[in-house]
C-alpha cells in the first residue's frame, strides 16, 4: 500500500516503513506526527484519488531526527559591471519514518 501526501509545499510518495526527508517539522526524535493532506491511496485494487484531498485518510509517522541538507551556493553576476554576490544556504530537514497508512 502506498500514499501520496503533501507537506511543506511538496508532494511525496510514501510506503510503510519508508524514511523520508521533508521540510522541518517541530519536535524531537521519537515524536509522533500525522499527515492529513493525503492526495492518493493505492496498492490494493483501484487507487482512491482525492479531489484534491482524500477525506478521512491519514498517514502516521515517527520523527527520526532533525538534520540539514547540503550547502547550496547562490552566485549572482552581471557581466562587465563588476557585480558579484555569493551566498550559501543549508535547508533544515526532518527525517520521518512512515508507520501507518489509513485509507479512511
């Protein structure tokens, strides 16, 4: 069984026991989290598709840890103008282990 959830402005395809990295959620390791914005549930027979969300469907997970993504370099330049700007950025991420998918 799999589901498509929406969190942090992005969509993720998840299965039971998957570990995914998503935008930062508040909490520490071992905390329970529930995703209510489920777009699709499939796996057995015909998939259930929401319009846009599937009513009554939830995906439960457990926070594994808080981490940071790779460093991204943002470099701006305008040729012949002596204009150069360099900035770095690391996104805060949360690892979540999916524990249950309820179709509702």
